[in-house]
């Protein structure tokens, strides 16, 4: 996964438990645990904002974009760029 979640480190730094964070942001412990472990496909900005308020941090303190390091993930990255390029071309063709 190219996006790494550092929620666990921030929890330790702020001396707050996942349960306390869950109660403070109004998100289930299960969903926060999944986020902490990187087992999610996305996170709402509203949720990210609440977490940042409670932990007194910035989104960049919690999320980090890592380069792909293995061949399988590099292929996935190339596939993503190919899809994006095709979508951009479609948009350009619609504009003309």
C-alpha cells in the first residue's frame, strides 16, 4: 500500500488510547482499528479532521505516501496511471 497510516504512533505520542479516540470522534472502535492497521480503502475528510483535532496534529502526521518498492505493486501503480491517462484523454476529447 503506497499510503502508510501512522495513527498508532500518534496515539502513543499523545498518550491516548484507541478507545478514547473512538469515543471522542464518534467512530466505532472497529472502524478506527481498521484505519490504524491500514485496512481501509479511504477515509472521509470529516473523519480525518476530527482525528486531527483530538490528536492536535496535521493530516500529514497521520498519512504518508510511500513509493512502490516491489514489482507487483509497481504494476498496480502503472495500471493506475494508465487508467488516469485514459480518463484525462476522454475529458480532453469531450472539451473539443
